[in-house]
C-alpha cells in the first residue's frame, strides 16, 4: 500500500495523527506526515481528513 499526504492540500488539522498515531504524525510545519503506511488504521485516517489530503493506493 502506498500512502501520500498532499502538502498543498493539507491544512494541518491533525485528524490523521489523532485517528492513527501509529501511521501519521504532524511535522514541524504542522503538516500530516506518513509514519507507517502499513498501519491498519490508514484508511480510517484518510477518511477523517477534512480536506481529503491523504491518498491511499493498494498495490496488491
């Protein structure tokens, strides 16, 4: 699975890090950043993003 946070769209709401702290964290600029793309909560965190900045693609 590939996971990407579009920094041009991200507003730093932090919902990804709150929903899946093992998968995301907020960097020094406040943007969501991928920590572990294999975390099972990634799809839920992507849905929680208020601006849809997280893309998830299944390579399987």
